[in-house]
C-alpha cells in the first residue's frame, strides 16, 4: 500500500493493519523472528520497509530481536518487534532492560494458547499478567488491546505515541482472532493523525541522561549526535552511572513507576456501552469483547440491566473507572480467554460486589451464549 494523504478504506487483516499503522506512526526499524500467529507482521514489514527507506532484519531469535530494537531506538529510530507467547517469554529480560534504560519501543504480542508451545494457530488471552509482571523488579508498563483490524491500525499509532511520550516500552496485546481476521480498515487522512516524538535535550553538554523534567520524564539523546553519556541496566544516578545504594534504588525506581502511575488516568482508555442504568457489568477486552457485547444486548432484551466495559488499555488498569462503577453496579462478569487474570483486578476494585468469571482457556473465542449464561448467574 503506497503512502497516501487522502482517506481510504482497505480490507486488511489485523496483523497487516497493525504494520500499516506502525509505518504511519513513523516506525522505520523492525527486528523479529517468525512465530505463529504473528508471522504476517514480520512478512509485511519485510516487504514494506525497503519501500519507505526503513530497515527490516530477521534475527536469530526473539532475544536478539528485542536487543536490536533497543539499539535502534537509542540511535533515534522508532522501532518495534512482534511475537507470540513463547517468544514473548524470551523477550522478558530485555523488556526489563528497556524499562530500566527508559527506551521507547513497541512490542506486539499476538496471543495464542499456552503454556509452552500450546496452541500455535489458535487464540488465547493468557499473556495479560505476563505483560505486566513478566520481568523482575518493580516497574510499570503500558499495554493496549485492539478488538478489530481497524483498532490494530489505530493502536499501533497510539502505542508509538505513548512509548515516545513516556519513554517506556508499550505492548500491543492482540490475539490470534484479531490478528488473522479481515475487516474494513479506515486509513485516515494524514492531517487526522497525530504522531508524537520523544523529547531531546537542547544542548549536547552538559547532558544528564536520567535527569527528569517536571513530568518525571528525562529528555533522550540520540547516540552519535555529539552527546556523551552512559546507560546501564544497573540502578543508576542521573548521569547513568551505577549506584548500589538503597537511596538510589528508591529514588530511581519510584520515578520509573510514578511517570506511569501518576498519568494512569490520562493513559487508561475504556469503552462503555449501556452503562447508564447497568446493574450487571461485563468487563472484557480484545476479541472477547465482541461476543460480550452481543451477550449484553441479549440480556437487556430479556430484561436484565446489563452493560459492557471494554478495556481498550489494559495496563495501567482502569482502577478509578471500575471503583466508580462498583458504587452503582450489583455485580461484574469478567469474560476473558484465560483462567482469570483481569478477573482479579476487577475483584480488587469491586468494593466487595459479586464478581463472576466467564473463563475460556483458549482455542476459540467465547460464544455469546457462554457469557449470557454467566450474566444470568448473578444473584
């Protein structure tokens, strides 16, 4: 697809739509390793990058892929990779490094059934907690969850914007269904798209790579542009030099977390449907939100005051929204393609209200009847 300034509508899969959105956001480096069901992302980038002056590289494995992405980001290029569950596990150490170095990048995880090799060609949503806590230590992450190819396109742009703004890796948690389904995708006009770029320091010297501005985010230099600086995965001071003290750890890790926590309400996005009078609230995300919406509509036809909360942003979690809803709602039903991950987050914020899990261990998406049955179980 050639670069366009006019609006158009294309018929694309979620994986290919995400590639086009990433390119529109300014992505010019992709490093990856093929793995079902994300392989079409790598294949599409292999075709598209030479057309736009970008770089595509297939690495020897997922560990090398995310390492190359971090290096490209420090060279000033918007960079990303894509994988699925087993590859996502391999990337975790370097995702922690990206957090510690405050390196903007995008990681796409097209989820499939697990653990281990699991169901390579079939969907699940079981990497939600891994996205949040997969690397060791205390940190915060941003994770988005598209439920359509059209959102795969727009979420790719938003992921790069958030990553550049907050100097943090952003994870796009798709699932196999969204990655492989084909639907209409609206390609906006150029003037309708907002893209963000990282803050860069005004002067090359003196430069402190980890001295934050008032928003808790430090400007980021570009390697090779005259800046002298040091970065390390060790706990460090504002110069980037290792400092092995409790004070340094508390100061630095607190800021790493607070730059996301204190902006959680700006970052978090939810869609609310039929929530004006909802007593039974279904919480869902990704592909599962689609049968969940139908289940809510069917419940309302049967006289149940049901509503839907769709988590467009999974991390940071929508604590404030769920707590506000819990004041009026009678119960929550959490529909997700796993054995309960977001379920516990909703339960934590539910103010003691009944919370029912509509679980599905993967292989295929929920039917609306399965979710409707859980709605009817509310006491």
